[in-house]
C-alpha cells in the first residue's frame, strides 16, 4: 500500500501544507522543528512528521488515511534519518490514546501527564542508564535537591544552595543540561562547581535529558506561555519524572526552590510542584530569594548589566568566581553574544 504514496522532505512553501494539515488535526507545526517530511497521495499531503534535535514531534495523518499504517511509515523514516546522523536515542510526545501505537514500534514510556501527554523514548541507555548513573552518587541521610540553570551563576543561586544545604544532610544540585542558554552548559556547570565548592555537602550533577530538558519540558525553552494548559501538563510530566524515577535513586525527600517574582513559567512550575511532589512523599521548601534593596538578584539582571557594561554593578550580583570568569578572555564570545541578544535565556 505504501507504494501508492510519495514520501519527501518538506521545505519552504511546502511547510505551509504541513502546517495546514496539522491545524486540521488540532496540532501545530512548532517553531523549533529542524526537519520535516511529508507523505503525499498525488499532490495531496496526507501525513507529516518533524524532528527537533532528538525529539520526534508534529506527527499527524489525515483521518481518511489513518488505517493504512502511514504513521508507522513516517516515524520509521524519521528514525532512519536520525540513525544515519548517528543519533540513536530519540524521544516522542504523544497523547495517552496513541501511546500503544508507538510502543508497538519499540518506544518505551518514560512518564505521562494523564490529561495530555505521554513521553516515550527509543534507543540504548535512556532513562534506565541515567538512573543507574545517578544511583552511583547516592549518600545516606536526609537528602535534598535543587535544580538550577544559572545563566550565569549569581549570588542569588549561591544563597539558595547555601540555605538548602543547611537543611539537608546531602544536597544534590542538578544543572539543566539543555544548551539553550547564552552561557553554554559547560561554562554554567563549571561556574556552579566553583561557586559551591565551599559547601561540603553539595554535589553538582547533570540534569541530563530528564530534568527540565527540551525532551521533558519544551515549553520552558519555547516560552509558550500563551497555551497555559500545555505548559502545565508538560510541567506535571517533568516533575513526575523527577519524583517517581530520579528522587528514589538518590534518596531525595525534599526539593528546594527560590521564590520567583519575574518568570511566569518558573512560577507556574513551582506551584505545580507544590501539588505534585507530596503525592510521592517529597516536600517542597521555598526559600525567599536574596536581593539588593527591593530587587531580587537574578541572572537576567546580570545579563542586562553586561549589555550596559556596568561592571561595578555586576560585581555586586555574582560571586568572585563568576566575576573573574566574566572578565577573562574565555568569556569574550559569551559577552558579545549577550550584547547582541535580547533573549530571556
């Protein structure tokens, strides 16, 4: 039956056809897609699917053709394309009603938010491999966690971690792995390690692909705040991965967050944690953010001061380790990127 249809890569104006088809299916062609294929019946586009990094998304087939196994053909084509690029670990968001279809293709469920999403993955290692790696860091005691992006690491982040570490035997500091910030992951990770080196019970770990990543919480990076329900359900999914899978491997029973007066997405995330974490026996502790005068210290404020070249002000907002890095030749490219950008990240 597949011989009756033509599968091709969509570019330019052809993407409008994919957008139109997805719209009829109640879906959207998301802004971050990098590669899109379409399945044609003559000149009519009857199916489409896309990739963003290692995520399969925006997959849809015209209802009049859904019994022909066309979704399978589209997904297999996307998997084959990624495998040719050397990418073998893939994620896919789908609805709870469609999860079984993709499980039949070899995908494994990672977690779900019952109302909207199921996150699936395929390929080696995956969540099991990440959990095995995390378990190596487990320490006995009353263990807590914070999740930070630190773009860059500020005195506010340092204060949060100091306060949290004082309330736990061991504190795991998970660094958002996704490289969607002006400060690259490697730079952020190193600044955090240096900035907390005096806190002897704080242990810096990678959040990998399972804590506030483009795979588990894409709205955090797309800032799709207009669709409140999508943001909320992705938040639920991300928190459940942490609570059901990651926290038990490290004996975490409390998660610490700073108060969030600026970012609506982060504030919503914190509020959802208050509802979801207790279901798994995990307490949420909110710590009032460190401020200067009436203003909270924030990474966005540091980036604004970098754009304005106010280094005397920056010195009051970040630890010496961060300040020294910002003034070093190694930070020149980052500084120039910040000056050219108005990104919230």
